């Protein structure tokens, strides 16, 4: 039993039902037991600062305003935000069994579980600031919003829907049992107000937030959520560069980032059977991943790292090595020492380059955190100098044969803005591909394969093990009749689920992820629901996915980077995805501005669905999961993507009710000389 589980369950339920407390709780001091978000730059005018405090005080009774006003003003001046630390609950926050939550509906209790998992210190990057990952991916803007939301969820009926405005619970509205229990939006800005400084300003005012992808939609499951996609990417990247008969053993994959989702990289490298060298400037983040078993060894000395890497290469090892320091220094030293890097990437949070997402070479972690607040212009200049140097070094490695790919974190985008030598000869495209362009787009998304995930709400690992067994049986059955075009995808995913237990992927909730297409997702979900109905799985299961998927996200430099008909800068797909899921059976839906590539650069949508074992749930599974995937395949097929055309034609043969507008192809010679 965790020490945290000693908190009295009846007191926990009473605290949830209370919401904003009746009496003003004592002021709290921040501890150093968890990682804290860097202070944000001071961007508000004096009038705007007063407005920010006024906005924060509206959550509380007038009698508290005088005391809280000064406290909130001090938070704003120190941190650049008002987090309301005083109101963080006393009880430990983690995903309890669903039965522990006071609720009138199963769906609401499941959502409460998912929210708490997103804020579990073992899962969240900066839990006290309500940030799950990515440096600014928030569940809520402040603790008052958390308290109110949990109370609303605990008291809502099946005839109500909770509407969430960028972390703020606007309230419970009458609806129907068939409607989503929660509708979430994050950062839905008027288009001309979606620049990075707009986020800084309006977030500081307390009127919007950056929900990332699965932070503000309550669907984050720790670094496991990205391990599978990273594993698929790394395995297929090696397939592109290795000669016949070669294996990844003893080959170097060099990257950076051990924070939120980037912490998945060394684990993925181990599964892909290579040497992973991953830099992380934050010692606490590196230590956390090492303690969790996600990285094998930690080094603070660059010479020691070089020696260890060379030995691993000589012995054809499979090992992950963390370096506490800047990745630019590794790129430079490996070039000097002639250490061949087979694969290179970067997973620092460059969607957030000026506020802790990227740390420039030449500054310590502490120096950078100070400079970004005290002199943001100088900090920005140093980031751009560092990006230019990093790209110069990567280019030198690439000339020696390194396959470098952008992992969708806006690395190439921000490097180009910094004036780095990262553009292709046509001055339009980047010289290095996005991993979606080369790998996940054509191999997975166009065929409908994406990050299907589930959480066992009992909190019992036996239920997770049972769900793994069910998913494996389903995948093997589907594989028998699968066409050759998706045989590799099927085999990779079967291997993944076979090894899931031994790879110890769980952090936080009892969750799993598996890349599957519409057929796989529906069949697995129906099998789960049947197992719940029969008592073989002891409590409901929450279904979801990363927004980084076939259909949920319009992102021209990542998810839709392999769309070449000119529509990659449109966001119709993501909007239709959320609207379509909402009336086909989702328990909650979310739509966000921002995500892994930056504020104003992407629109992404997600869902959650609670499987309760009912026959009605069977209908919702078939209806919603089918649409959730095929909406994206249809859009990709209209863009003339060959793999998506194959997939949608195959689906139309199986499903007569599905009728999709298909493109007619045009021979290039007909249009080549028109203009």
C-alpha cells in the first residue's frame, strides 16, 4: 500500500464534495519534492496585472478578497501566473480505484480518476502548477478550477453536461444521457490572437490555457503514451538505414529530452534494441526517469559518456544512457571523437522555446531559468544561437550518414526561424523529414493505425494483464485475415503487446497503449466490454487515444505533414472529429489550440469513452470508434495518399453504409505546361 493511500477515504470524498472550502485554508509553501515550472515572463501592463488579480478573486467570497488579493499579486509577480497554491488539496493526488470517487455516474467518476492521474506527481511534470507535460501543458490554470470541477463531476447526473472553458468549469447544463458528460476546449482563440506572446498574456490574465494534447483533455497516461509511437518510429527509422542482415544492436540513437513525453525515448530505444543517448538539462527529470526504470544509466561527465558509448558500440549493446547536460555538447563531442550516430532526433519542447521548452548551450539549468525571466530578449537570442549551432553540428553528422528526423516538437520550425541552415534547396521544405512524413504517416496513419489506449479503473494490475491478453488474442485473429499491406504493422503491434508486461510501462494508472486500426480498436473494445459484462474484468475501462492520431489532429508540421494537396494548413478534420464523436457515443470530448508543435500551429481533438459492460455500450463502441478513425482516412484519401485510398476502399467494401468521395487522379503531363 502507498503511504498516500492512508488518507481516509471518507475524508477524501468529503473534500471532493466540498469544492471551494467554507473556511479560508492556511497559506501553503511550495516544497522541493517535485519539479516546478519556471517562472513566466512578466508581460502584463499594470492595468492588466490588476485585472488578472480581479479575475482570480471571482472564485472566492468577498470576505477573503483583501487577504487573497495581495497573495495572488505576489504569485503573479514571482511566477508570472496565479496558481492559487493555498487551495491545493491536502489529500494526495493519484488515480484511485473508481469506487473511491464520490459520483452519481460511472462516467463522471472515471473522468475524476483520469484528472487525478494527469496530476499525479509520478506522472505530471510540474504537478503543483497543474502542468502535466511539455513545460506548459496544463490540466487547469489554478487550483480553484480543479476544486470546482471535481465537485461538479461528483454531483452531476446523467442528464447534465459539464462545459470546460480552458480549465474553467463554466457549469453544468441540462442535456441527455446520450450526450457527452464533459465538453472541453483549450486555447480556442480568435485566429489573429494565437501567437506565443498572446498565450503568455491571456494565460497570465487567467482566461485561457495551453492544454497540450492529452493534458487538458485528461487522457495522459505517462510516458508510456508516447513510447509505442516512438518505438515504431525508431524501429522503422533503423529499417530505412540498416543494410540487409544488420540489427540496431550497438547502433547509436542520439536525442534529447527526459521530461514529460520525451522521457519515453530511452525506453523506446531499449525496445528497439539500440544504444540510446539522451541529454537532459534538468537533473531532477533525469533522476526521475532513472528511478522509474525508464533509462538505464546516468552520466554527468561528457568524457565518461563518450567512453561508455564507445564501449557499448564495440560490444553491440542494447542500453540507454542519460547525460545531464546539453545535447549540443554531445553532438559536438561525438563529431570530434568520430562516434557514428545512426539516428538523430530531438524531443525538447520547442513549441515553448522561450519559457523552458529549450535550454541553450553555454548556460546552466539555473542560469537559463533566471535569464528567461530577467532578460527574455537575451534569453531568446541565446536560444536561437544554440539552435543554429545544433543544426550546424547535425548537418555535419548527416554528411557522414546520420539519418536525422524531426519528432514533431517544432525543432525544425524554430530552427528555421532562428536562421539555422535547415531548409531544403527549394527554400520551402525542411532538409530533414518529419517522422510523420517518412514513417508514421504512410505506414500507420494513412492505414488507420494510431495510438489506441485504455485505463483499467479498478486500479488492479490483474485487470490490465487480462486486457493485454484479450488485445493480443484479438490482434492475432485479425492478423490471420489481414492484407499484406498492413502485415508489418500487425506484427509490430503483436510484438509490442506480447512484451508490454516485461517492459514495465506503467506509470500512474493501470494503462496500456496499442497502435490499432478501426477494426482492431472496435474489436478489442467490444471484447473488453464483454469481459466487464461477464465479470472477467472487475471495473469499467476508459478508452481514449493520443490526439497524435489518424483523425484527431490537423498539424501541418506533424500529424498532417504528409498531406500534399495544399490542405495541411486547414483544420476541418479535427473539428469534425470532435463534433462527430460527441453525438456518436463519446463520454467526453475535447478540442485544443496548440500541442506538441506550438500555440497557433495546430488544432487537435480527443475523446474519452467509458466501457461499463452494457449492451448499449456495444452500440456506442461500433458507432464512435468507426467514425473516429475513418474520418481521418477519408480526408487522407481525398489528399490522394495511396495508402489511405487503399484503406478507405477496403472499408467501403466491408461497410456498405460508408460512402466516401474519392479523388480522380490526374497525369502530371496534362498540367505540367499549363502555366
